[in-house]
C-alpha cells in the first residue's frame, strides 16, 4: 500500500513582517495544499490572504522586502496572478505578454503561439495579438495577466482576486476558464476572493484568515452550513447575505464648503494616444457618449469590462481631453483649471491606487492634499473610519490591495471636495470596509457633493441614485 502523495505546497510556522512595519502581519501560520486540491482563501481586508499567495510564489524576501520566518515549501512551478495585474506587465502587446512565460520555458515557437491564442480565448480577451497592453482597461489587464499565468500551465495556481474588476458575465467566463485549466492539467489552486459565493461550487475547501491566523478550515458545503453568522461578523461576503447598511459618516468629515455642480457630457468622443516601442497608437475609448451627473446624488457608471467607464469618469473630472463633444456645468470647466484649483474642487481616486501615492506613510498621504490647500483634516478620525487606525505610520506600498484602495480614496477626499470621481472604490473590501466606503459616498452626496463611481459592484450600484450604462464598442487593433 502506497502512502499519500506529498503536499504540493506547505507553510510551517510561517511569519512575515513587511519592511518598515513593527508587527508581523502573519505569525506562526501552518497551511498545506494537496496536489490537485482547490482551496478558496477568504477573510477580511488585510487579513493576510495576498501575503500567503506571495509566500507560495517565492516573492517574499526577494521582490517584496521584509522579514520571513518559518518554512515555505512548494513542489513544482507556481503561477501567481497579482491583485494589481499591471504590476506583472512585461510586454508592449498582448500576444508578447502571454508568450513571455512559455518562451522562458524554451517551448517550440508553434507551441508558444498555440498557447497564446488558446489562453486569450479562454479568458474572453479576443483582440488581435498585436493589441497594445497600454490600451486595455483594468478588467482587461486582469484577464490578460490570467492568460499569461495559464499559458505556463503551473502545478499550483495562485490567484489573487481574479474576477474582482469584471462584470458578472465576464467573471463567469474567467472563472470557468480557471476551473477548466485546473481540471485539464491537474493543477492545485489557491484562490483569494472577497465575493466568495460564485467560487464555492468549484472548490474542495475553504480556509478563512483573520489577522494572519486560520479561523476556519473546512469543506465548502460545511462552511456554508455552519459558519454563516461567524463569517458575517468577520467581514466575509457570505452567499445570500444582503449588503450591510452604509456606515453613518459624520457630515463634518465629508461636507464641502459649497455644493457641487451638475455636470453634463454631451456626445463626447475620446481618442487615446498611446506611445509604444513601435510608435504612437491611437485608440477610440469613447464615441458619442452622453451622461449627466447631478449634485447631491450618487451616479454609477456601469458596463462591461473595457466599455470606457474609467475614460468617461476621467473626462468628467477634467483629467482626460476630449476629441469631440462638450462637458458643461462647472465654472470654470474642470478641464481648464490649474492643478491647485482642480484639486480644491474635486477628488479623484484612480482604479490603480498606487498611481496616486506621493507620501511615505499613510498618515502623510491622507493629509497631503489638504495641507497643500490649507484645509484642516482630522487624520485620526479618518483612519478610524476606514479601519486603518493601527497603520498610520505604514508605507502605503506595503499594504494589502484593499487597504491601499481605502487609503487612495481618503487621500483624494480628505479635503472635502464638492465633486468626487471614484474608479472601482469597493474592489478588495470586506463587508465592514465596504460599509465605510459606501457610507462616505452617501454622506458626501447628502451634503451636496457631486459623486460619480465607475463600478461593477451591484451593491454599490443599488445604493446609487442614477445608473448610466456605458456600452462596449469594438476598438481598433
């Protein structure tokens, strides 16, 4: 009689302290993944989920600085999909991006490009392979990064929120592609998601972390039957549970000195000029699109991945030049204001939170814009509001993806602007931190601000006063 197969991945007494942090984010953690096993790793924002994935990928202590303790063992190649897919980009075109891994495996050229086409099709990214990576939306980058991971056919798939920035239809396509890849190759899978419901039928096991420790480890069926109330208290988005009520945010933390303005976009067209190694590529991101943002209300910009929601949001904020059409309402128009004037009137939280970071600590990041404008900010109250009271001295780049997004949002809004433009503000949030973000939006709108969010989050869309659906158009290669 033969013994059981050895584990494909194991943490023993694992601990991790990021560079610049006094405390470990994970201490003395034991976790084993068996060959072919599919594990869902859940927990609140900042619980340590992404850290576990990076540990198994061999990134901690090398590409990610800090102190590692205990043992990390992985048998065979691992493929990591990062929470921020732009961090893994290496090529100028989508074909070369997906080919990068197979090329490093020294596969024959025909086999490389067969995998490229197969994996792009599997994730529903059906552009020509010469399409510039710079022309992709955040959700499309997420699918591209996944295609690159699948193309190397790793024995261990490490997936950090692979569907968090996708509409429901595209998320289903991507999820099915991941499951098919795991089934066809026999790969083990460790997937991190906050919205766990759609994944439960596809996994063997659910492991839940809280402050770096395992608080649940069971089968998916038993997890739903026995852990519902305890997991809700821990911030886990349990299937079937309604969204929490938005947090009651004090008006003095969000109310502007004057109300926002109604903004009207009339038949606007936006052409993006993207500089690549092959020259300048022009891509039409929006065409003859109209939208109206009302002051004192939340407007949700919705639509499939790649439809142009982020471009429309940036245009309304005065940050993206128009090729045609007009945007009226604010006087003077946002697009004609100098940086200081624009910052005083509006707040912008980008889809990639790291694009907005300018300071070395969370506390300094939150107070930076307000300080430049001469406005007082209660940083301690804001840190408590967004659940980061113990991380004021941390480097924003050393936080989890969900924590980074909250820092970027508060840094953009701490000075209480009369207009707010938020790109996917609830990605990576657990139930409690979602309530804080949603509460901020609701309180600002109630105080008269113009609030616009680009989002796939159905719970946030339900909170909005108006929904504007942006239709996908066929972009040029």
